[in-house]
């Protein structure tokens, strides 16, 4: 029996001449490596359909291009190769190609004082585009930290001062008595409120970058904030965390300014920041944003 060629409907002309901004696939599961960590990512990949008379693109060619990333280290050359494949397999059809990856990258993080360590997941997203103007690659990472309100801390200190005056104003001061009082609930009558907070960091890579600086971005942000959420802890670590919070009181405005300064030290073409303090005092969030050269 003679084999007949399989029909290629996508190669037919359309009855409605119209170029399309983007055609592709979304939500492809793909195992990759990012910063030497194994990640199961979801991938969106597509091209523009600039030939107004063409009925469709070749989806399978995009899927095969994305497979180049399987189990290999995700870096800029690998991303550029995928974008080149998308355009070279759609010559005369497409003038631009995009690739987006989303997932969570997991790193082992040490405790503050004890020898313990644990694993922490950081949501990330990488967006890449190639068109007639060149290539643009953006990296987004989400970092969680603790924020203690400076206003609440000042109000708590004032209440402690008032209780101290009420207790010791009319009696001679005794060192040991005061020491015991400071360690009691009668002495420390108020504590400031803090909350788990989130920083969303978007970095547009500078030309010539080879690696995706996800770990450098996370480390820079956590060092600038000083109160990254912890994994495994002992009481000594919890006490060190309380000290870190007390020494790093910050409104959302303070946090975003710290991060802005830290990201200026990294090699990049532009960045955009957003911090969200999930208030424990209010039923709403406190939010601040900043950017540099984002355009």
C-alpha cells in the first residue's frame, strides 16, 4: 500500500488576512537546572505570526525547541539558542519569539547560629524576547522576610518606660531587682508588631550576561533586609532572629530603599521592585515600589 503524505492544514492560507501578536503554547512542564538546582518549571513559548495570510504556525517545532532546555543549566546562551530555533523554524512567518519559564528554585539555607540548615523555595520567572530590536531577558525572584514596624517599636518602648517609672520611681534602684524585672512579663509589657513580608525583584539583564544571577539576586536582597525567613531553628536561632528584627526595624518604604541600593550593585540594565508587608495590625497590606532605568 502506498503511503500518502499527511495533510498539513497549518500550511494552508487563511480566509481572514490578519497578523497575530503571539501564537504558541503555555504551561509546558519541563525539568531544568537553575543555579545548579533541579527545577520543574512550566514554560510558555511562542512566536508572532506576521504573515497575515498564513493560517498557523508549527507548534511541534516550538515544543522541540523548548526541549533543548531539559536537564541542562539554564543560562543566557541556552535561552538564546531556543529563541533562535523558534525563529529559524518559522522563517517568513514570524519576526519575534518569546520564552517564559516559571517555577520554584530551592536552596539550602543555614540557620543563624546553630549548625542546622533547611531548604527554602523561591518562586522565580524568566521572560525572554527576541525581535528586530535584539534580545531582552528579564528575571523575577520572590523573597520572603520579616518586617517589624518602627512606629510600633517606639510605642512599645514608651509603655515599658512608663511601667518602669511606675514601678521604681519611689524606691531605690537595685541592679538585681531591675534585671529580674526586665526579664519578666511585668517589665516588658508590650512588644512591637511584625509580619511576614514579600519582596518581588525584577531584573533586566545587561548585555553580555552569561548566567542568570538568581542566587546572587536572592543573597543580595536577604543581606540588605537582614531578616530573611528561616528554615530549621533552635532557640538560639530564634533569639538571633528576634535580635535581627529589633536591629532592622522597617516600614515598607525602608525595605524598598534598602533593596534599591542593593540591586544597584548588581550587573543589570534595569530593575523594578515591589515590597508587600502583610500587616498584622491592619486587615490590609502596606506596599511600596521603586524602579531604576525600567522605562
